[in-house]
C-alpha cells in the first residue's frame, strides 16, 4: 500500500520523506491556508522534495474554468496532479483533463456511485473521506469496502486514496481491504510507528547493555 502525507507543511513533508516511506502528498485549500507562504512557491517547494504525486486542489466551479486552473497547477511541477471535487462540472473537467493526460484525484467522495462516475470519467484517483463519514455517525471504511470490489469487477485503473484518516486502525483496515493508498496527517503517521512495548523493550536493552559494558570494563582491569 502506498502512503501519502496529507499536509502542506514543508517541514513535516521533509521529515516524513526522510523516513523513506512516503509515496506522495495530498493538499487541500484548508491545509494550504495554514501555511504562510505564497501558494505557487509552496507547491513548487513541496513538489521538489516529494518523490511522487502531489495533489493540488482546483476551486473553480465550471468545467471550462476548472480545466484552465488545472493546467496552470500542472505548470508548477511535473509531479502535480489536480484534485477536483465530485460534481457534474468536475466530471466534465475530469474527462477533458484525463484525455489530455493530466492525472485527476477526485475528492470529497462519500458514496460508491460518486466514485464509479469519477472512474468512468477517467479519474486516476478517488478520495473517499472516511473520517468525515465517521464524524456523522456513518461508517467510512464501509465505503472503501464497497469501492475495492467495484473497481476490481470492471478493471478500473483508478486508485483508491483512503482520505480523512483519523487513527491507525483506518490504515490497518484500508490495508486489509486492499485499498491502494492511505493519505494521513503527520501526527497519524507518527502513531503508525509507535508501540509502548517497543519503547519499553529498547529501554530494557539499553539498560542491560550498560551492564554488559560494565562487566567488560571490570574484566579488562
Ligand atoms: C484528502 O485528500 C484530504 O485533504 C483530507 O484527507 C481531509 O481530511 P479531514 O477530513 O481531516 O480534513
């Protein structure tokens, strides 16, 4: 499973990329609004450090304008892919852009029919927002469970990005279901590494190693 980082924060991106496990980045207007840098400069810097696709969101509402905006985003760097919210105008734009070879990530997906239409329009990725479904007492991962066989049934190449991840179990379930990608904020990524038994184990090994060193130095005397 590929792991994307869901942030526009350059320091977090540099740190996570240095771990050697990051395959891409997703941004959105909210994440970009938290950074103080000029939008285009920020995206360029992110693209320079990420070894994979960087999703940049379009905010226009008519197909013609979305297409123009998407082409502009793609001029920033070769690894930019455009994020377009699912809607009729978004589908029209997605068809045109994917015919031009521009990769689209269809975002704000909350139902299997939205994902199916995005795939049919040629979208390279669809992003079901599992956490936001959980937030309204729905089952976010149940949507992913439906999308995996739907895409497999028809051989769609569209990849599923499990988005709006809130905790490590979302990642575990996504991996068990065979979702292609999980995109997660930096604090959730850190939680994937941590385990209290590992911390305690390292601590004990270090303590015991001190005893080994002490015994060796006593022997030398
Ligand atoms: C994904 O592409 C989105 O940027 C993101 O996962 C949204 O997450 P949120 O629901 O925590 O804002």
